[in-house]
């Protein structure tokens, strides 16, 4: 499939996903599509990654924030 360019992405500017409004496509690859979006609740810009249906990456169990260290807690593969 190769690397997708912003012209090939599925969400368009103005599309809403929960409180996030898509502003622009940034890029895509085998692990999903990335967009610049606006968090309308916090009034801030964010990066929004849309995961592909297949393959599933991992279940996310939590997020830990300890000072300058941030970590996702995910399932451990079999």
C-alpha cells in the first residue's frame, strides 16, 4: 500500500470527531492517519491519530504521568 499523502486521507477539514474538529491532514502510513485538529473543549490544537481497523495495535489500559515522564499502559502481546 505504501505511504499515503494528505490528498489520500479520509477525513476532511471541518469533520468533527467528538470534541475534535479536523483542521488539516498531516500524513498516513500502515499504522494510521494523522491529522491536525482543534480540541473544542480545551480550545487547543492537537494531533489526532486515526487507527486502522486492522491490525489492532494494542488495548490501552491507562496513561501514567510522573513529572516529565509520560507512558501509555498497554496490553502485553501473547
